[in-house]
C-alpha cells in the first residue's frame, strides 16, 4: 500500500511541474556527455540505448512515472550518443609511436604565448617519413622563444 502511495505522490509532484520539464533537457544531455567522457572504456551502443529507452518511454506513456524516467534516461543516452558521434567525427590519425626529432612544416593556426615559450598549433602538415594516412591533421608544438619574436598565425 505504501508503494502505491509513493508512486501516486511522485506522479502528482511530477505532473505539477510539467511546464518545467523542458528545462531539464540540457541537463540530461550534458549528463550523457559527461558520462561519455568519464568512462575509461568506450561502449558503442549509445544511440541504440537511446532508441530503446525512447521506445520504452513511448510505450509506457500511460504510466507517468515510468514513462518519464525512461524518457529522462533516453535524453541522457542521447547526450552520450552525441558526444560519441562528435568524437568519431573529429577523429584523425594519431602518432602511434615516437618518431624522434624530425622537421615539421605546416601552417600556423594558433599561437599561445606563455612565460618562457610559445605553444603553436599547426595544420596542413608535412612530416617526412610519414605517409599521408599516418600524418595527424593538427599538431601542437612548444617553441622556446627566449624573448625573441613569436610566430604569427598564417605563417
């Protein structure tokens, strides 16, 4: 009997806050994104889990608490899937081993001055001894300037 009362009480509280529900969507999405980047491994089923949870929420829409909980879980899964998709989208080749001191040429995209050096970001790279498929899209390099002239983006 207490279980029925708790479910009824929670359902009435949730129903009274119905106009506030859309405000929780970004929170759920960010929760899924945070979950993705917090895991030490990468499960592949983010979008699949979201689709299953959303289907369950639609099927249980007549049971307010269960349907809303499944919908909230589907929003978190959607955030997870968005983070996973974006990570796959921007993924590029990474150096799998140290290649030692080699000449690197490219276009300077960003310059971050620091106390004793400058960190530069290069794209359009050319690295000898690496095939085009192995060459990263961008690379960050620290250059000691010793008070000299720092490079400029576009060089």
